[in-house]
């Protein structure tokens, strides 16, 4: 018996009809699906095979609170074999690299080093976290303009090396994801914004605490802008398969409207509150970025609310915002058309209008 390299199931090599050859070795599969997944990208599934050592590289651009926390969470995850860090201040990059490398004894092996834009060549993902936060008295549009100018410098230097994917995290993330697609000229499915993955995680956490159940048993989405016009999809919230709107399975009642509004208010204001308390949000976004990286690098076909270019869905066109998307090795491979109720669809359209205006205001 052999192991199917895709799903790990035991397969009788004499009986199975699903076979494939790679670098002179035969591999056996339990199904056509596993065989096809393998043939799209054999090294992805041969991580432990000494005949084919797998290389996975992530480049982190920007080594501030978000970039360094992402690098830390990524090194712990064992997802990559290399992590290159680059940023504006060579001293700071060097210091971050040293500090991370001093923890190598405690994590799976990974090569962490000071990189250059050249490292974007062959990178599975380039995560862009450089940029400034809003200054006192500065409007969101001023901030967007400033970070868009930075993107005009940075994105061409990344894109010319043709990395497999670019993850935009710098705010305003939806506007800058759109800018990165336009500046880079790369296929839109390979440029992904972290979008409302973080907001969705906050929503699930607060719902799970409210209902007294594990957040992994809460299904819920925040869609639209990563920001003030974001939309909670209450019609699709379910706890262990039971729709929350009809009946709360944990307290046995219909959840009062004001409690639901209170939960959403906390989601929307979370960043303001954290920034007021400690100056930056970094831990949850770092973990959210690792989750997105896992979905892409491991070809998982996971559904996450990343920011991506929408062209036609819900009558929304030519704007980046978050709706549930299937993520795999090719980036965004499919968008999920949720059956939203009328109010939610109107709010999503409003969010799209807000973002379109912001994109126009910064001259894209
Ligand atoms: N999308 C999300 O969910 C999310 C969550 C948290 C933070 N963010 C955003 O991530 C970005 C980074 O946040 P942070 O807390 O790490 O900020 P930070 O100030 O700690 O780090 C920013 C980094 O960008 C670099 N930088 C700034 N201006 C630059 C320029 N002109 N050229 C080159 N590099 C420059 C700095 O050197 C620094 O290393 C911000 O835009 C923030 O709003 C997004």
C-alpha cells in the first residue's frame, strides 16, 4: 500500500487506476480529484519527499508592527522554508531578522534573512505592509493618497519579478488592492487584499463569546469595505448550523436587535479602540495573514473574505471589496454569491459606492 500524496489515504497501487509520474517516480491516488490536484503542482504535495524538497518563500515588505508580527507568526507556522524581510530602514530590518533568527531553535526550520526586491522572484507570496497610519488631523483620503504614492514606487519593483501572489495589507486596504492591481498589470486573481478577514474573525469571536460556543462553530461574515461601511451578514450567521436570526441555539431565544447591533458596533470600532490603547493592531492581523498564506500556499480551496476585484456580482463593478472567495494556489479562484437579504445587498452596494469614490479621489 502507498499513501496518496494529496489526501494521505492508503492506496493499493495494484488496484487504483489513478496514477501519475513525476521526476521518474510513480505516485498513486485514491481519486481523479487527487490525481488532478497533484498534476497541477507536484512539489506542493511532496513536502516530505527527499527526492523533491519543497521550497516555499514569502517576502514581507515593511517591518513595522504588522510586518514583524506576521513574520513571527509565519515562522512559528512551519508553512515556509524562507522568509525575506525588506523595508525602508536597513537597521530596523537587520534588527528584526536577528531577533527572529534567535528564536529558530524553538520553531520548524526556516531561513529568515534581509531581502531585496529581487527576492520577489520565485516568491509564493509578497505581503505588503509598508505605509503610514493616519496622522492627527489627517483625513482618510489624505492617508490613501500618501500610501497610494508609496505603492506607485513599490508595486512595480515587486511586480516585475512576477511573484505568485501579492497580499496587500496596508490601509486603506481595499483602495490599495485596487491600486496594486492597476499598477502591477498582474492577473487580478493573484493580488489579494486582507480585506475583512480580520473583521470577520472579530465578529466570530464576539458572537462565540456572546453565545458561549467555540468560535469554530460560528459561521458569520463581514463583507464590503475593511472600514466604516462594512456589512455584517446577519441573515447567514449560524451557530452549529442553526440560523441565529430565527433562534439562538445557546439561549433558546431570538437574539434582541440591540444586542446584535452592539456586537457589530464592537467589530467596527475594534481597531480604533486597540490603536488608542496600544498604538497599533498587530496580533490578530498577523494571524489572519498567516491564514490567508496557508490557504494559498497549501492550495486549500478555503473560503475567506479577502478583498478582490468585483466585476458584476450584486451589480457592483470595478472596485475591490470583500466577499467570500475560494483561495488556492492560483489566488482567488472563485467568488461565492451569497443570497443576501435586500437590506444587506443595499448596504454592500453602499460600501462599493464609498470605495469607488475613494478610488476616484486618489486618481485611479
Ligand atoms: N488590513 C488590515 O486589516 C490592517 C490591520 C492593521 C494594520 N493595517 C495597516 O498596515 C499598515 C502598517 O501598519 P503598522 O502598524 O505595521 O505600521 P508601522 O508604522 O509600525 O510600520 C509601517 C512600516 O512601513 C514603513 N514605511 C512607512 N512609510 C514608508 C515609505 N514612505 N516608504 C517605505 N516604507 C515606509 C515603515 O518604515 C514601517 O516599517 C498600515 O497602513 C496599517 O493601517 C492593516
